[in-house]
C-alpha cells in the first residue's frame, strides 16, 4: 500500500509484557539505537489545528487521518525529527525529516519555519502543511520504549512504559517540564508493526491470539486529559 504498514496495538500488564519480552529475546533482535538496558526515552510534541481536528478525527474513528509531531530520543537535541503519521484503516505510514534546533524552537513557539533552498525537501513540504492547516503545539507525550526488530518483513515490536503527558509545550525537551502519568503503574502498550507479511515463526513465538487488540492513541489519550 505505497509505504503503509500494518500496526497492531495491545494494552498489557507487566506480567504479560515480561513473558512476551522473554519470547522476543529469542526470536528478534535488539534495536541498535537502544541503550545498554535495551531502552530509550521518547518525547513527542504534537500539533493540532484551531478546530482540534486531529484529536476529534481520532476520537470519531475517521478512517483516513493524519497527525504531526516533533520527536526527540533521550532528550538529544542533536537529532530532532518532524513527522507526519498517516492512518488508513488498520495501516499506517510515516513521513519524516530531520530539523534543526532553531526550527524546533520556532515550532514550539507556534511559528512555522521558512524553507530554505538546499534543505531537506521533505521538511519544506511538512512546514508548508503545518502552515496551511494552521497547526500549533498542543501537548507533549513522553514514555520509555523497549524495541525489538526483525529484518524479514521489516518487523518492529515495542513495549512502551511510563506514559506521561504535559501541556508545557514551550518546555519541550527540558528536564524541568512537569509531566502527568496517564496509565496505572505496570500497564504497558505493546505495538507490533510490519510491512506486507509477518513471518510465520514470529506469529507462533509471540502468540498474540489471546490478547485483545485496541485502537489506542497516546496522543488522543494525552489530549483528552488536557482538554477535559
């Protein structure tokens, strides 16, 4: 589907996560970007328009929708990504560009950077989309992620813990940003993503048949907490 990927999400407890991670250790590989503990921290600053269309499209289950975010890994401002994530039914596609610290700070203030000739064309395209849609920063979503990968099928299995939300969008990436926990302690979000086919042996090893798939959005959950 032209770059779209399958994406299944599960809400599981720590015991279930521990079992599935033990299975993953024997069948998949650690993401090379994770630390020695197999984990990294993700912080994402999400945008929405004046009508909160991204939020309400998600709440209403609109089949074709998009959302925009800036993403940091372990608070590293040397590598900042601007992303558009598209949803088409049960499929997702991500378009991303690396942006500078200055461009990130502009976006945090609600100012859309000007595209300069010679820069990444994808960044310019995303800047223009943000400008046309009057997108502004709305909420910060942070969590710890344990990722596994498998080359065949471009499989990615992740476990997300300690999901937190903040409306202090002007402090995105700073250590003094006030965060609010969103899920009970021990609850984890597991995501399984792949391209065309999920290798059969991984289906057998992970055995997710007994788990319930959820239409779950960290962004929507954090926006809901902020709006209501």
